[in-house]
């Protein structure tokens, strides 16, 4: 049985309600922007966004980055050296959005 992770990744620590709400909001954004055939509630926040997880490709990430930029008021840049970590999974993206958002 796996324990929930905190925003810092510590096993067993509860996530803040704001973090959970942002994860759900971003999951809904993924579904809407990419016309995914899954429900936002069915997206595991710790599953990889690429490959065996959600199965996104680089074009999908560009679309999501544009939507995030417009909705949250900051730029996700293609040349950011942290992109692999930022887009590792929904939870890591939500943490980045929470730190960077202006809206």
C-alpha cells in the first residue's frame, strides 16, 4: 500500500487542500485542452505525463504550456532547464504553477 506524498515528496504527509485543488484544476485543463478521453478525476497526479503514464508527446506539452501561461499569468519556456522535472507528472507541474502563478 502506498502512502500519499506531501508537496515536498515526504511519504505519509498530507497535501494542502489548495495543492489538491490545483492538481484537479490542471487535470481538467489537460482533459479540455487535449481532448483526452479520460476524466480529470481519473488522472493520477503522480503518474508520468509522458510514455506509459498519461502518454503525452511534445506537441501536447506545448499546448498545455500555452494554456497554463494564459490561465495562470506566467510563461513556461521551452528552454527552461527544469522542464523535465516540471513536467514529470501532474503533481510536479502543480507545484511549479503554485510557485510561479500571478493569477
